[in-house]
């Protein structure tokens, strides 16, 4: 079964019933005659309106631009270009859908009869002639006949399109103005007709008729305005997930339907035509609304991750699965086919936004009154990432003359109380001071009393397994619970591995050998990672955890089986996705060589790389696992059995039939030799269950103490 997610303002008002389309014709070619205005100054404010007099504008055939050798009308280097084209519609009732296809360098905004219908790579509401684009964007039509597209549905067509004369108006914006080396403008307008008439012109050979059924859930989103990165716009979300048949775009959204706000998210990914989105579920009054769908627990904040440079489409899904198998919280994931304003966007991954919640990062909710005592000590979520910091460390990045920067994730920086902000900043500061000289105590504590070493070891292993070029220095999250609930800083949750697992051609990211940490990629590394990785105690924990994971979550067969399972889920939509985004066999930053021409080759490259990476780490993980029975004073063969092992929530201890020795205590001993009581008493509880769900995941020894001896059994918690 596959899921389709649809974002719509109204189910019956703004999506396309493609099943009613008989055929497609093209109304506007790029090579048609257009009126144009060179944007070296502002055009009249009503330049895009139907009644605007463009007789004083120049006339030329498209495409327009300079510098690429593919332009029919060559213009001078400039900030922007304004185009207008008049076209006739013969029978408005026969048109079920309209698709605008665009090839541009670097950004555009398109208007139909004066109303904006599409834009790309520019987020100024009404761009000026010299408005800056989000990033640069290269034309693709002259390379491989691929274009980006936007669809209009029947109700929108009835509102905007007219029988008779219409105007398509487009502004194109250059990234660096006249200093840019090139500029491109090629636009096509095609219509889906519900009868066998031939009123317009044939589509070109490369035109692909939309296909809109899916075995994935379908997400359908319609918005009231163009989506941008700064201000969330309103819209409606519909989720289609049929249990016994394929999902179709025109199906009723049986899984979920409701209001949302939506905006772009990401940093470097904003340069990709396939965008990432943040969405918030809303009630009818615009308030946040917690809801559950597609197996996700109740919440309001979600992310639609659109893998673009990651042509496997599964790198983030893979790392989230590995983290969950390690016993961590990591975002749940669900593949969907996404439609935005009627246009197919490809395969997306629906994910949970990192935030405080009992079903997400389970730290305490901080209230305004929690400004003293144990209530002040948790919970907090903070990170190291791009963007402006909320506070600076006292110390520099490793080998970089710049202060380490932290951002507060929870509580929100605009809502945190001064006492709470000062507390978490002071706690992190104390940890860092302890790390400056790990052989000394700071504030009466050694460094391992400030942080949970196992969670940091797991973060290290995930970054190294994926050889994550962003690891340690970006998208690095941490959280802290109250002192009465452990109180230490935990590394995690894991986030953003789309440039890991052989998907970067910089920082030696595609190499299967070497530790990425010591590659010291651009941007600086927290100095205390270097201290940890040189510490014998931490090395021992890393080695123990690696050995255990290689037998479980990190086993080569287990990882490969997961990749194969994801490929099977994705298979029915793979062709649709890569028809929409023609990236296979093409370089997309920062893909390494060789490039795969087929999806199966991409997965083969990923598996082969992982196989070699795992083998190298097996031979080169530093340290020795010192959790051995010789160091723990084991006495004789145990008179009991422990099951299940590996365990998750509980262990059952079953003693031999004739065992009668008095039990004083039962402990779990972690990799640091620290004992955590599980049960204390004077009676034998044969075949009893003992709760271990509160322990960190990893390797432990179960210790049963009697008056004269200690029995030990190695257990694994996953």
C-alpha cells in the first residue's frame, strides 16, 4: 500500500480531475513572439495587468537571455527582464487543467491576467527590478529538455482564464544583476482538454502527461499564496491512504483533511527546485491543532523532506531507523507522493519536527514558574547549527579562531525565562570547563557527570558510519532532563544525514576510509569532541557499543535488508519522481563520481560504499571494550537465566529449581562500572520481570548480590 498526501484549500475547489482530460495541447510556446522590457529600472506597477499598454515595449521571439548559447533573442546583461504574451482561448469550458512549464536563470514570477500563478527562487512579495534571488539557478532545457511545472485546477482556471484574449506576464530575475554571466527565460503554457477538439497546437516531444495515482499515501496541499521561506502562508492539507486500492489524486482525503500553514525550510537545500517544507496543522480559527495520521502520534508540527541531491531518497530514513534501533528517539518517517497546488512534486518523506513532546524529545515541559530547584534543571533542547547563536561558548571551535555557538530549541528563545536561559547556558559552560582539563573536577563534577557518555558515543558512531560531512558541527542536537530524571546532557536526536553515506564530493565525503571528525570540514568542530575521542574511558564505551551494534542494528545484512525494503516501497513511484526531477545521471551538488544512470545503480553504489565503510570501521574503531567479567569480580556459573536478551522494556530472571540463597540486591552495571538498582529485598522472586526501560540503551551486566558472592550476566538493551 502507498500513501498520497495532498495539501488543498478545499477538496472540491482546487485540485485537478485529470481523469476527465482527453488530451493535452500547448497554447504558448517559448518561441512565440513576446513583448519585453529590460529591467535596468522599475517598469510601471501595472505591467502585468491585461489592460496595460505594452506598445512601447520591444518585440522578440523566445527564448530570451544571454550567455548560454541557447537564446533566440539575446539581451544585454541586466538585473531583470519583463515579458508579456497575449493568447486566445477558444472554449473555456473544455479546459480542465493548465500547466505552466518554466526554464529560467535565476528566478521568476508568473502572472495570468494580472494574478500571480507561480514563482521560483525569489521570496520578495512584489519583486523590484533589482530584487535579490534566494540563490542561483541554472537553466536545463538546452541540456536535457527538463523543465519545472506548476498546475492550475478547474476552479482556478474558471476564476482567472477568459474565453478570448488572455495575458501571460512573467518577470525573470538575475542572481547577480548585470554582473551575472548568463540569463535564461523559456516558458510554455499547455492545457488539458476534456473533448477531442484541436483548437491549439501539439505538445512538444518531451512533454509528459501527468500521472496521478500511487501506491504511496498521497499528500495534497493547496495554498492561498505562493510558498516562501520567511512567512508561513495558509492552506489546506488532505491525506489519501486507501487500504485496499491505489490512491488517486481525485480520491476523498480519507486519512486527514484540515487547515495548515506552510513555508520553505532548509538552508543549502533552498537552492534546489525540489523544496523542503514545514507545516503546522491548524483548526478553523487558525490555532495550532494536534492530530494523528499515517501512524504518527498526535502533534501539530511536521516536515515534508524532499530528497533531491540524495537520489536514493532514503538516507535520512535510514539514519532515523538506525537511531531507533539503537534505542534513541528519532523522527518517524513515511514516504508520500506530494502534490502542491495541483502540481506533482515527487516522492517526499513526511517527518516529525524536533520538539519537546512525550512522543518526541521526552523532556519535561518548562513552565514560566519553573525558575528554581529541580524544576529549573530540565528539560532543554539545544543545538549547534547554522544561523545566529543564542549564546556563545567561552571557548573556540577546534582549530578555528571563532567561538563555539549554541542555539536554544526548547524553550523557544522568545518565551524562555531569564533564569532558565541562564541555567542551561551555565550548565553547558560548566561541562565545557570540565572538558578543558578532563583530569580535574569543575563544580565538584568530572566531565562524565555532565554528559551521558553512551549517547555521545552513539552520536559519534552514527556520524562516522555515514561519514557525515555535516556531522558534529551542524544539525547537532542535545537535550537535558531534570536532575531527578538523570539530569545529564544527552546527544541527540539525530538529524539531517542527506549529505552522508557517500553523498558529498567535498571534505573527502565519499571515501570509505578515515574518520570524518579528523577531516575537520569547514565551519569548525566543538573542541570537546576531540577531548572525548582521546579519552580512554570514552573510547572503551565507543568500542563496546560498536561491537554490540555490529551484531544488531549495524549488521551489514540488517542494513542491506532495510535498504531493499525501502526500495520495494518506493518502486511504484520511482519513475514518476525521476520524470519530475530528472537527476539520475546528472550532477547535483554535491554528488560524488561515479554518477548512477539508473535508480538500481544508485542503491548499488550506496550498498557497496556501506560494505567497505563498515569493514574499515571494524578494523579502526579506537579503544578496547573493558567491560569484561574479569573486571567485575564474577564468582561462578550463574544459577539463573535472563530473558529476553537483547531486551527492551523488561528482563525476566528465572532461577534454578533448587536455588535458595538469599538475594540482597539486583543491579544493572553500565560501561562506566556504575550500578543502578533494579530490585532490593530479602525474598527470591523467581521468574519475575524487572523494569529496564528507564536505562540508556547499550551493554550492561546484570548483577545479583548475595551475602557471599555476586553473580553477573551480560545483557544488551536496544
